[in-house]
């Protein structure tokens, strides 16, 4: 069955002006999914926009492998003091039972988790940098430039994860 998940994070950002760091969402993410290929639940699955498949992390006994999943939409909204993202992930899912954990698979993991990446450019150091936000962080999270300590963004709420179909 084809399933779709919508992921919607929102960050508060400083006003543009002196010290502007060109903060931007990177077109990659990690999402916990139940993988019918290796028949394991709660696998970290890595996505890159434009790729026709994702990579399942599998486990110690099974190597990382391609899985039938992709980023179907990646829409950014930048406003005066906020930046938001709406990402949609499509993936194939089929029922199975994870014998190692003794869990039945679900269309969306029982405890869905996502990590999203952002990039920036420090005008003072003339270097780029990256950071990530994820659902399982204690909020609020304030991210600073790794070069000059300029504030970049604040995550007040965990990214929302919603099964669409």
C-alpha cells in the first residue's frame, strides 16, 4: 500500500539585517518507519529530495538497504520572523511482524520520529554550517552559529508528523 506522511516544523528566526546568515532548509531528512523489506519496526530511514528511493538503516545483522520511499513534496515558507516547512514523504508499506522485537508493523511507527536539517552561511567567518532539529528534543531549542554565536533559530514546538493516506 502506498502511504504518505506530512511533516511540518516551524522555527522562529531573528529579523533579517546585520549578521544575516541565509538560513535554509536542506532537502534531506530522517524518519522512523517500519520497513517491510527487512521486516523490522522503527527503522531510521534517510531521505534526499530528488532520489527515487530512501535508505533504511536496518540493524547489526542486516546492512543498510534501499527502500521504496521518497520525498514527494518539499515546500518552504519564509516570513518575517519564522520559517516553516511542509514535507511529504511517500512510501510503500505492507503488514508484517517484527519477530526480533515481537511487534506488529504499523503504517506509521508507534512513536514516529523525524530529524530535519538546516544550513546557513556565516558572513563573519565566511563559512557554512549545518544543524538539525528533531522531534525528541526538549523545547524550546535555540540554535546558534557554530562560528560566531549569532542566533539562528528557535524551535518552540516539535515537528508535527501526520499520516495522510
